[in-house]
């Protein structure tokens, strides 16, 4: 986690120095979300060979399990703040790639699900889908290509965009 924290700090400084560079924002947010996922203590994948998944012994003891870090909620807040800052900046940046990158981050289901912290929240999931659809819509409008507009049409037809 320390290495990711250091990288996040570096990428945040890059964002501050060159705020219109979408790659800086993407790397900053990706490191924040990675820290968020790892510090949760929860399994990162459904793969059966994931070395960090909890395993039960024949006596019922749980071994080889990652634990949640003590300052997990601070890390959640930092991740959420980074995501909101990225979204806020994208609204005034005027660049299609900002919206596409935000939509891509929102598709990272594992990272987004950790914002729920294990609770089922239909309202949050609906808002997340709508935010994703909005970002795709903004990307398509700014890009103006036939394929991007076809993606928006699909979102309207599937009721992802209200």
C-alpha cells in the first residue's frame, strides 16, 4: 500500500501541474481506487487460485486472509474525493477523453462495489449506472462519431439514460 500511496501522491502532483492531461487524472484515480480495493481486506477476484482469498482448514480455522487496514475509511474518503474531483474537472475540461475515462473507471465493478462496503443499495447502484450513462453520453456528444452516438442510442434503448 505504501508504494501505491507514493504513486498516488506523485500522480496528484502531476494533476496539479497539468490538470488538462487526462492520463495524469486516470493514473491518479486508478491508484486511489487500487488502494481502496486492497485496503478493504476483501477478495479482489473470484478466481479460485487467488492467494489472498480466505481459506478454511479442516478444523474450520480461516487462514491466509487479508485484513482491512485500520484507516480504511480514510482511504475510502480519499478515493471518493479523487473520483468527484475528476468528474468535476471533466465537466469544464471540454475534452471527450475525460468523460470516456470516467466511464471506464465506473465500469471497474470491484472498485465501485467497495464504496457500498458490503451493503446492498439499489439507489446507489442506479445512480452509478446513470452517472456512467451520463459520462458516455457526454463523451459521445463531444466526440460526435457514428459509433459513439450508436453507444448512446443503445443506452437510451436499454433505459440506462432516463
